[in-house]
C-alpha cells in the first residue's frame, strides 16, 4: 500500500502546533507501518518544508490562494502528484498529516478484510471522512482525474461528499469503518478542539 500523506505548511499562528502534529505522524508511521511506502505531498509551500529533514517531499506547486474550498486545492495537489508518480501498489491510503492513529486498527482491518474497493468511515452525513481512507489504486486515480476541482470550488462541494458520490456512482464495494481509532484537532478559524473518531 502507498500511504500518501498531505501537509499544508502555512505561516500562521498555529504553525508550531501543525509542525508537532506532522512530526508525530512521521514518527508513528516509521514505528508502526514501515512495510508500506510513504509519499509526502506538500500542498501549499513551494520549497523548503521542514518535513524534508525527515522524508522526501513532493511539492505540488499548484496551490490556488483564491480557492475557498480547501478540498479543491487538495485535489489539484494530488492530481499533480499522480501525473509525476508511477504507483505500483494495489491500494492507496490518504492520510492528512495532522491526523494521528491511536493504534494499527485501520491497517489491521484492511488486512483482515481484503477485496474491497474503498475502506472509509461515514461521517454521518452521507460523506466519507477524507482525512483517512484507503482505495484501490485504479479507483483512486479515476476519482482524482475525473473530478473537476474548479467546479467543486465554485459550488463549494466538499471533498468528503465528492468521495462518497464517486463511490456510489461507480458502485464500489465499500468497507465502512465503525471507528478509525484516530484523533485530530479541528480548528477552522478558532481554537483547536480535539476529536476522536
């Protein structure tokens, strides 16, 4: 499995918190799932991301600061990465670098339940949590390349709904997690709130 980890190295008041979250993810991946390949995709900064001290970084260099929809910028970054990468693995896992696994539940569940097209958690609103999911490589590539990221931005359709819609429209065989055994900060424009899923 290829684990694509995304980051947004942004100069803001929460930069130090973001850095610590990314470092925690790097450490966890190295200790717990070193048998998988990791590709780190920086979606905002164009060079000199601190992650380079720990892992190679792919700079998408396609961030559109006028986009209001962060998922559209994510999609464009991943599409740029796919245009430059040959993925040999059968599955791709996406992980937002600020999200943290509490254990290996996510990976163990996939290993113990083979043959699905998509492994994801419904967020309760007919959407999938896009911060962590795994998908057969062919479907992942099709979803990314077939999605009109400009349209998603204009219509303010979120990434989570886009993933849900793609899975339904293409009749994917989905494994739906009850929980991911993860935690992360949700902060938007305010104070961070820790969530556990």
